């Protein structure tokens, strides 16, 4: 007769976490995230158990990045409110800080603050795994707010299905930020605090940069010396692939409750993907 060794205390704790997750226990969710974030004993077992639940729902992961002071937390808070009004459960991963007290008591909202711990890219090294846990728990929207923006922020695109770059008129280095590399990974551009001077100018500059990236800058402008040349620009636009996504530049004042949306059938700041 073979005698099985007694289960370790840690093993029993992981069992309790998994049972709690199956019941939809928020306390178990917090413990599971702590296991994963700190890579404690049993975290791989938790991820393995949850893996079967990932990618089968309609969860959308949205990365929100931008320079310090751009109002990312305020914009995130407004997004949470809109999604909750639509009956969606929302998980928030706020890197390094939390400033969303007004929605933190909502049982349909789970907010987790994570430290970067020196990781490059402005994201904690386990952010994607934490997002996996939230998705497996059944959250419809997962918002990932980063520390700042720059060349090392680009890994937000690997974590999120939609990447939002938030800029403000007075930042003074908005276009330089775009040149640093975020230009290539953002799906939407939001000019926050757009009631301040310089907002329209920044929007135009961003649109020009986007046009340069797509190779059709100023294609919408009729040339004064040869109006027929405009047909070339129109032809280029018609020749674009039907499924090609052109990142919009949206204006908002998040602190006053303003929130941009993309089209009538698309959730705020979510890029539809086929």
C-alpha cells in the first residue's frame, strides 16, 4: 500500500484560491493576483488552471499610455463609469498608483495597483499574467494604465488589444513623444484637456504625423496649382485595404466628464478587430 505524502500548507492554500475563483470570490481573486504578481509557489498552477477560460469570452484589453500629467487616471475613471453603465464588469491594472477612489467601491469593478519594480516599458513584468487572471475571472473590459510614455513603453501593445495614447496641449513634447516610437503602436490618439490653448494645433500635428506614416499626408487637401492632382490622393485612399485601421485623433476633457467614442457601434476607445 502506497501512502501519499500529506499535502503542504502552500498546496492547500492554492487549492483554496482555485476553489474561491470558481465561486467568483473577489478575495480569492486578490490572492490569486498576489501569487502571480510575486511569482510565489503555486502561481504556475493557478495560471494553468485558468488558462482554459482565457480567450473564449468577449473581453477587451485596453492599454492607456501617455506622458505624466496627461490625465490618464481621470480618463480611465470615466471609461470605468461608462462601461459600468452598460452593465460591463471592469478590471483595472494601474501601474504604480491608484487615483480612482470614486469607482473603487463598485462591486463590478476590481482595481489593482502594481509596481514596475524597475521593469522597462512602464509595465510590471507580470502585468499580462495578471490580465489573464482578470479575464478568466470574467471581466468584460480590462484597462491597463501605464506610468508614462517613451521608447521603452512599447510593450503595452503586447498586453492590450487596443492601445490609447493620451496627450495634452501643454506637454510641449507631444510630437517628440510620437517620434520616439509610440506612434507605431497606438490605435487611438486622445487629446485630453482639449479646452486649453494649443489643442487644435496638437491635433493637426498628430494627424500630419499619422498621414506621413501612412504615406498620404495632405492627400485630403486640394493643391492650388493643379486641382486634378487631388484625384491622386483620392485614388490612394480608395486603394487602401478595406480592413486597414486608420487611428483617429479624438478630443476630450476627461475632468469634466467628457469622453470620446469611435463610431456609434463601438465601445468608447475600443478598436474593433475581426
